[in-house]
């Protein structure tokens, strides 16, 4: 990289077309905020944080059982490097990492690795996690894991936000590293240029460019060779903060209408704002956008960017509005109306944001208020009890719609209950999705399992299946193939399917009609397990002996209720 910072030209950024009505409303809103500063409602904030913490307490084991890394890292982002069973969430990276010539590394832009380059490291840094601690089973720290994860796996500058954010927190020496991007070796200046160009001209599919702005701001503030991009970063940030102003204006009308029991017509200002910002009408989308915008503004202020008083006041109001309405959607188990487990990613960003906001406002424009200790203070201990929140009678009519929730079909729920009654010792049912449950001993990695699958609308059948779902366990495919004849003998041959090329692995399937008595179907699954388990388990142990534990281990944080080791 050059010895002196590049002085980048400045381009303004504002992607929203506003009609005269919205322009006038926004100008009046700014005048109102300039005249009077709202106070942050700390009681409502604490209640909202408690509800989000409790909701994850209830769901965490089932969420991480089925989580890809792109989902798993969002648990860290929203609830910290939390204590779970005998370890911390970061320990689970031993499952997702792979062994390379330079040691363990994390695959980038990969279905079973980071979905966005360096996303997990960025979210861990946002959470104040100790990235220098050695991770069990890996023998390296998170910082070391990512130091060799240099193939970014993309040619899109829109994907570089998490990567740049993480780079900004590393030691200065890391700024000399080079990375594979768009088929060539690039330094950080080239990557920063690609990110800024994408912010101006690229698509909005990666969280509406909010993480992209977050990364650009962080990198320009903390990496000396990128300091010349700081003014451009401020211009991009100002565009996002103006969008937050508009979003807050619309949110105020929605919240006030719902609390007053009023319906919103299609010509309502709140709906006009939603259309102008190309947002969805769901409460979950409100939480998504509010959380991301507040998070961006807090980190930008920490890095020393100007967040003018009108923006800080809008942030306060947006948090107050969102925290006030959130208990009407998330609460006690029998009362929460939002499908939390399906949308926890959004709620995690929101929890991360509101737990930083008091620190940001107290800093009164001073930078550097988010040290790792402060960031980590929101971290949850999932081994501790969490008090059930007080129920709230939801105000009606809803100002937002709710994203559709997936529900188990009653017949599938009956099958799940029947299987739970006949599982062999040491096996457990895992997962919380409406259409499947994993069935496995706890020492198998979650990429290797039996599965109950509801084909639902596709066909009136349930699948009793044996799955390999990752390349790490793909050497077991020949062992799976050998089980096909056993499945056919235990079950009707015409209802058995062997798929050796399925996703990143393979699956062996037996089908039972949904009208077959569930006790018979459950007994059949047990027979399939008894017929195949010992051989598959022995092959797994041999694979571990040859290849080591990386990618083949079931970290303690993934385990459900205590289960005895199964003897073949």
C-alpha cells in the first residue's frame, strides 16, 4: 500500500426519491427535533433488552443446532460470546472451520462458512469477544483463524463491509496483508476503492449497504493508509443517517396509531415512508432496519465521525418508539406473537444496538467510548436463569403485519412425540423448524444425523432419513451407500431413495405415508437406526482418527440435554 494516504474524491449519497409531501414532513420533523431533545427511556430499553434476552434463552439450543455459520454468528452479534453449557459460543467455530496448509481456516462466501467475507470475526468484534483466546479443538485463536482466511470468494464490492470492519480492529501490521478478490491479489486500498464504488453504484442485497458503510467508516478511521477516504465515508454515513431520520418519522406515526387503537390507511405518512424506503410492512422488518441503522450510527460515533445532534435525537426517539412497541410482539412464551426463532438475526442486531446507545449518547460526541470491555458487557450467560417477562396485552390494530410463521402440522407433531418415546438410549431429537427434526447421538457432528422430514404440500409422506450435510463428513458416503440395502430390507424397497449427490453430501431416505399410525412409523425409524448406527459410527471414529477433529467434532455448545454415549 502507498506510504501516504490517498485523498479520495467525495461523492454525496442519497438513494431515495421523496415527493413534496415527504420532503415537507421531513423538514418539519427536523425542526421539531432541533427544538426539543427527547430523553432516552431507560426503563423501556431495559424491558426490551430483557425480552430479547429471554427469547433467545428459550430458543438458543435449538437455533444453534440447525444453524449455518451465517446464522450462528448472528447469535454472537446479538448476545455476545455467551456462555453455553461448558463453553462459549466462539468454541463452536471448530465445527465450521477446515484444515488448510497453514492451519485451520474459515471458508469465505461459502454455504458452510462465512456467507459474507469475515462476517463472524466482525460480529465477534462488535460483541467485544476476546479474539485472541485459543478456541477448543482448533488450537488457534479467532484472530489466527482469520489471518489465513485470505480468499474472499467474491468479486462484489458490496460484500466487503464485514471484512473492512474486522480489518479495522486488527493490529496495524495486518494492513500489509493481501487478499484474493475478483480473481486477483488486492491490498486494502484496492478493496476500499471497490467497496466505495459498490456503495455508490451496487445492489442493496447485503443489508441495504448498512454493513458496507459500517466497514468503510471503520477502515477509514483506523487504518492509516485509508485515512484519505474518511471524508467520503462521512458522506456515505450522512446519507444513511438521513434515511434513519425518515424511517423514524414513519415509525412514530405507526407506533402512535397502534397505541391509540387507530388503523393506518394506505395514504398514511408511515406507509408512504415505508414505500419510499422500499421497506416491508412487517414488524420484523422494522426491527431489522432500526437495529442496523442504530448500530451503524453508534459505531460511527465511536470511530469519531460526526453524528449531528438531530441524528442523535432521532436515534433516541427511534429507540424509544421501538422499545415501547416491542413488548406487544415479543414476550412470555404464551404471548409472544413474533416468530422469534425464524427472525432472531434481526432481533440480535437490534439488541446489540440498544445496548450501545446509552454509551453513545453519554459520550456527547466524543469518540472511543466502545472498548472491548464495554462492548462485552451485554454478553449473556445462557446457563443462568432468565426471569420470564411480564405479559403485555397487545394494542390493536397492528400497525405492522407479522412475517408468516412456520407451524408444525399436527400430524407431524404427533410423529415427533411418538419418536421421542422410542429413541435408543443416548439419542436425542434436535431442532425447532416446522418441517424437520434431527435425530442423533450428541457426539456426532450436526452435519451427520438421522432426520424426520415432513414433505408437507409436496407429498403426503414423512421422510425417515440419514443425512451427510457437509464435505467434512463426505468420506462416509460409501458407508451410507452400503446402508441402502438395509433400509430396503427394513422398509418397502420402492419407498427407499439413495441420493449420493445431494448438496454438499448425501442422503438415504425411507418414506412412510402420513396416515400410517405414528407408532408404526416411529418403530420403523428405530429399526433403521439399529440397523445402520454401529457401522456409521465406527466409520466416523476412523475418519476422526485419520483427519483430526476439525469439522468432525460436536462442540459442547451444540449439545442439547445430557445424553449418554451410545454403545454400538
